[in-house]
């Protein structure tokens, strides 16, 4: 009895797999992934309705707004009250090292709590009207800054040790004092212009991009910071922080050149060398034929190019697709026409059995061969290329779903036919 039910089970399984094939094969080209490192600002503290100590990471925080949705935040490694020392410890965890290794873009916004959690700074915040000794205050700022810069260097060393290709963006510190903390605003203006150049130096030394949050927030604290004594960015402030990275990652034009190994007539495959001025290449693939960027949308569509080279063994048009870590995409085509097909000779070297044919005219009268006429010349066409570039707009999904649908339906009908045959045999012998 169990064996008689097998065709039914088989048919149902095929039907389900056919229906779900649209989900499997409708994946679009993978977006560049972003890893964010920071404190409560990166975390999105106090942005939502939940103000409890266990409030979750907010997707209104700036990492999720970068690039207007063209990046995927694979992990937000941040937390309320985190200092540079705490962040350095957190990124040493194996699971965090792994996501850093896979990142295309990394944002780093840390350092505010290094100052706000210092006892001397806390005393000033608690009693902002009390006179401040400039000498003692300067020593405190210098001590905190030295430790911060050392930790930033170690953080960048850890990042570079895992991933030398990711584009890193380092934020400086904005002045967080406004509204009810307005009396503290001058204090922030006193030391932050001395601290931020050190953060910029870390960015330059590590070849990272530098996001100037201090200038973006200067004079706009009432607009960008949560009121009533808070120091965290509100939604407008988070959007301003995201805009800094979006501008730094804005795609520009990238060159894409294809060079054949030879333009002379050859019987051997032609090697195509790809060259580009893109700093970080995220994907490099090729397809036969004249294709567009949308033709490379489905995952696994193109053939990956390694060592910036690929070989072709027949004449035709070939398209190369490139996408960099900023999301810029470009395609370029090359036409190969100089590969001579190998002609088979059934009797090589036997001239007796392969006489030279005598040309004839339309009346079938033989024409003598003119031995004094010059030999015909041959023209070897050179490879030609065309190119198209675009910004980081993601293409619509392309999918071979219908092929799988037809195959699945065919197998379903086969299963149903098998079931019908068994039912007919059963009635015959009853």
C-alpha cells in the first residue's frame, strides 16, 4: 500500500518545489554589505518609543540610512555607553572578526564616551557654572585624547588585519551640548577642535574616508540632537550623519577597458585582459553576446573573471560587467573576429587525390587559372569595444524561473501518469 502512494507523494513534492523555485531563483545581485562600529549614536539610542535600558538597535540609526538603501547592514557592532576601549574588546570576538572580514564598507563612530565618562568631565557637566582651571582641563583632555588615539589605531589595525579591501569611514566627534546643556556648549567648542584633528590623522594614516560630523552639527544642535538634556542624535541628526557617508561613497565614473592578446589571425584562443581604475572591485564577470547591466542581475549569471583575464575560443561579441564597493556598475563589450576555424582535410598531403579545382563560368566552360594575377589579400579585423556605465541603482530581478516551472510541471504530469497506470492495473486485477 505504501508503494502505491509513492507516485502521489512524488507528484506533490515536485509541485511544491516548482512553486518555490520562484523564491530561490529570483535573487537579485547582492548589495554591498556594511558593518557599523560605534557607541549609542550608531546604536540609535532613544530614537524609538522604547526608552527602557534594554531597547533594541534602531533601524533609524544612520548606518541603515547610508546610500538610500543600496547597502545591507550585515551587523551593527555598537552599544550604549561604549568607549573606544570597549569597542576594541568587542571586535576581537570571533563572530565580529568574521563579519568584518566579509564587509565591503565599515563605518567607525566612537570617542564621545571616552570624554563624557571621565570623572573630571562629569564634574564639569554636573556643575557647569563652576570655574574651570584651564591648565588642569587641558591635561585631562590630552590624557583622554592620547588613550583614544591609541585605541583608534588598534581598532584600525584589527580591521586591516581582517580586511584590507573594505572602504572604512571614520567619523569625528560632534558637540553634543544644546538646549538645557547650552552652558556646556562652549566647553565642547574648547576641546573638540583640538581632538578631531587627531581622529582625522588616524583616518589619513589608515587610508580611510573622513566624515566631519563636527562641522555638520555645528550651530545645528537644537535641530539635530534630542532635547531635554539628551546628547544623542534625533532622526534628523541621524539622517545628517548618514548623508556624510552617502556623499563619500557616491559613485563616480569608472573606466573599463578590454584588450585582446592579439588582433592577428590566429587558430588559438584569444585572451581578453580587463583593466579598470576602480579602487575596490566587488564583482567582475563576463557573458557571451552583447549584454546590459540588467542581464547580470541574477546571481550566478555571469562567469567570474580571475586575474583580470579570460579566454575565448570562437569569434563573437563578449560583454564584461564590473561593480565596485561603492555600487558603481559598468559593462563593456568586445568583438573578436580574428580566430580562424580549423578546417578538416580528409587526405592531408595527398595532392593526387585532391586536385586543384578549375574555375568555371556560368556556362560550365572551364576557365584557365591566371598565374600572373596577384594573390588575393586578406583583411584581419581588429577587436572593437563599446562601454556603458551607470550609478548604483540596482537592476530589476532576472530569473530562469519559467524554465524550472516547465520542467517541474512536466515531472508532475509524469508522476500523475504513473499513478493513473497503477490505478488502472488495480482495477484490471480486482
